[in-house]
C-alpha cells in the first residue's frame, strides 16, 4: 500500500468513526488475556498468555524447584502445553520458541527432553545462555502460537 493510499485509508476510518461508524472501526482483532483460573484481584506484573486475533503469546515459564535440566525442561514444557490448551491452542500450533538456559552446558540434555514435544513439524527456535534466568530455574521458555 503506498503512503497516499495508506493516508486515505486512515482518513476514511476516521471519517467513518466520526459519522457513527465507531463500532465498525473497532470490530477487528482484540487483545485477550487468557487466565489459568480466575482473573487476579490486583493487576499483575505481566500476563501469562495473551492473544491478539489468532496469534497467542505465552510468557516465559521456568521451573522453580530443585532438579536437573531434564526435570526443569519437562516441567516447563508441560506448563506451556497447559497454557496453550487453556487458550485454545496446542503444542503443534507453536510457531516460535525462545529457550533461555542458565548454562549452555545443559544444551544437549535440554534438547533430549525437548525433541518431539512440538509434533512432526517443529517451530523455529532460538536458544541462548542467559545470565540471570529468574529464580533457581535452569531454563526459561516462551512461545508464540496460533489459535
């Protein structure tokens, strides 16, 4: 779309809203927060799962208990699976995964647990070693999926 067409499109939307078309202008995708139970009584620091249209963003999940990288990875992937299903998605609908390891030496063991968890057509993935993974978790993972 050229800049001229883009300006006309935006101006047209403003004119429609001024002429009583405000409801029509807001009929597009909406931001939705997906809670894993009741909505918190106070505003949380961040949302665990948010969708916009058919895109779903799951915040980073960690494992805050004693254990090795395999136990932590399995726990985190199970938590992500629950969050995806709660929002109407699945592991097979994940498009992008970001993996943050407390120590890159855990890469092979993390992969051993990770492999196959996203179906036959896995998503794209970025894996980095990050100083300061929150808490005592050895891994934190976030995902982007579709609903």
